[in-house]
C-alpha cells in the first residue's frame, strides 16, 4: 500500500490534489510509523512515499516535518539496509529542495548532514547522488550554519574522493552532481 501511495503521489496529472487527498486521509502518520517500525521493504516503500508526497509541496513538507519525518528518515539513512538508505536519502533530497530556509535548517538540526556525508563513500551510486544533491540543496542560498555543518562533517574530503573515483571510472555524470 505504501508503494502505491508513493506512485500515486509522484504521478504528473493532478499530483497536488492527489497529494493533498493522501495527506488528508491520514497516510503521513501511518507512513512515518512504517518507516520506524516496518519490515525493510515496508520502510523502503514508506520512505519513498514520503519523499514523493513532500516534493515541492510546502504544506505537506511542513506537516511531515511536524510529525517527525526528518528524524525518522535520518535514522533510516543511518541504520537501514542499502536500499532503505538510498530511498531515505532520496526523500531527504526532495525535502531539502524546498525554498523555505527554515525547512533546510530543520533538516540540518535533525542531524541529516552526518549520515548523508557517510553515504558519500559507502552508499550505492544512487544513494551517493541523492546525498550530494541533498547536501547541495541544504547549502544553497548561502546558509552559513548549514554550510558550516557540511564542512564539519567532512564533506570536502568525501566529495573530492567521489570526483577522483568518478574520473578513474569514467562516471562523469555522478561527478557532475
């Protein structure tokens, strides 16, 4: 069910209305519970659905954050399976794409930076890409506190290693991210 809700939330036609309906039906709280207490596949599906629900929809982002979405996604990035880490990093990437500076600050305060930086050398290629974009989103707009958190987490060394590895293997797309 969580996977289907995520698919419905990511559709192109009328997605804002569909997202609102999913939120109003009480799915966010259930998805958050699944992220925390579900099976690995349930956690993965729920994290993906949360990411799709939050994509650029400020009301949904705010509601999800008030319900503890970021903290649960950070925990999943830290301790989940490789697939769960990847999907949770993608959800954090989508949440961090918000233009709202307070949303970005809340993501940093929830401890997302460290686990995202850890994904740079250890995650799947997709997780690495999501982590890079999320970190970029969090630091865009010259947010000094967020930039400082990314620097303190050791991101520069890991980013240089990504560039070095991508250059050696010819993976220019990932290096460009």
